[in-house]
C-alpha cells in the first residue's frame, strides 16, 4: 500500500477517499526512509499533503512531490562531481555534475506533522498480563578461517580495483556484481567462484573451493553449536539463509546439521504458499529439530510458535522482511522466551551490510515509538543506501 504504482495501494486510496473514517493497521510502518511514507500519507491525508505543496505535476506524476517530501523531511545527500574538461582550447574548464541519493532518516517535523496526530502505537507487550514472553536479539561476529580470510582479501582487492576503475568512468555496471559476490562468497566458498563482467563476459576473478564437503565453515560450526545447545534445552531452531537459488546453501546446511545428530527440514519455494503452515506443522509432528528456509517464504502470515530460536545466517537488504521474519515466533500463544541470533563474518562486506540494516531499523523503530536496544543496533552507524554505502567503503580502502 505504501508504494507508488501498486494496484493495491491505489485501490486503498480510492476506498479511503470515499470513507468518512479510515483505520490502518500495520506492524511495519516504514523501512527507514522518509519516502516510505509519502504515498501512504498522500492516499489517506490527501488534503493535508496538498496544502503542504505536495501535489501531482502537469503529467499527473507524484515523483517530484515525493522527492520534495524526502528533501524536507528525510535525508538527501547531494553529491557533486567535479572534473577537468579538456574541450577548451584557450583555458582549462571544470565540468560539475550533481546527483542526489537518499539515506535513512525521518525528521521530527515530519513526525509531528504527519505521524503523531494520526497514530496510536500499541504493542502487545503494552496490554499487560504477560501476553508475550521475553524477546532477545544478539549479533555474533564470526572470524573466518585463515585460508578463507586470505582468499577473501585477494578477491576483494581484485574486484575493488575493477570497481574503482569502473566508477571513475561513471560506469556502475560492476556495482551489483561486486557487492553481491563479496557478500555471498564467505558463505558460499564450498564451491568455486567465477566472476565475469556482466557485459563483456571478461573474467574478473576466480576463487577455487575452500571448504570441500564434510569440512565445516566457521559460521556453519557456530550454527551447529547453537542448534545442539538449543536442542538440549528442548527448543527448535529456525535458520534463515537468503542463498537458496544459484548459490544454494540450504542443502549443505541440512547435511551438516544431520551429520551433527539433528533432524532437519528445508522449506523451499516449491511448497505452495497456502500449504506452508500445514507443511511446517507436519515437520514438527515428525520431530524436526531445525527448519531451514529463506526469510522471504515465511515473512508474513505464519505463526511459527514451535521455533522459539531464530538464527539469521544472512539478512538480505529488505528491512520489512528482516523485521517480520525475526518476529515469526514472537506471537500470541508463545510460551517460551524468543531468542534471535544474527551471524556475520568479521572484516567482510557482511558487517557493512548489517550496519546499514541496523541504521534503517533504528530509524523505522524510532518512528514507531521504539528506541532499539539490542541485536543489530549494536552495529548502528550513519549510512547511505546499501549498495552505495558498501561501494564507498570498498573504493575508500
């Protein structure tokens, strides 16, 4: 409903315009950026938004208004690039270009104007009566093995040099490729990694297999220890991995945990959405100790009360997905304390990614009346968009 062009959002706006009063319910008000709220506010507070100057342009587009809203109430960074121009014959000139990028943040003026007068922040824990058990998040930084760390350093140096050269030419083609590889490789070095240029197909880097079958990576060892520890307490574990496609890690994780004496099930996208809850309950009836899945598959609509411990092997980029997936077992009816663990490899791009996610979550929660105190908030620092923050860190090295 918050996005610009969704049919659901537009339909909701039409209904809200016809109704005398509208009640909106959400557990994820925003994802960290001010413009997360723009279209939602325009659809339900149209008169106020138009009074404040946010209106469609001559072509009916709201994009300029959304940018103006972001500039006034959010955080925008104007990046100026200056370079010498050799096109002048008698004097040296300088060409200056500017572009704007958004960063996490929502100002107090926007909160006072558009959020607080129309919002009630009510959480189950505020109702009383111990409706929900304790909830705890923790971040665990995992050191890589020596060979793994050395190979990562070589890979990062090679790809960073290529990325730096490309960005100097204002070519962002390599941006996504480099960042995805550097984020994924530490968790996927049980397979050889070949990196090619997306356009020319030229070979940029190659890293052979570091951990063959049967040899545990440090993060896998940490997961195994966690699952054994929780099983001894009579608690099941829900393990999240975002690499379930080309770089599938779930099959390897399943084999490792089963060799460690645990009963494991993997929920894949092939299980129809309508059947997933029944499928999970069947696995619980069969005595499963660990459920492995992509957080996208269970982020909404499922109450996983049988898995009071949740472990993120990776988080991905989406704040909404992360927040919803982390709360899957912290629901009405849960009797056990809920424990959520985030794992990240030290001195890798994974930490920078988690830092930015922490920043966005802090903004989202503070806008919702919360001040985060644990979990990824221990990494909370100022940041840009995920790709640009990671790219800036890489090229600055």
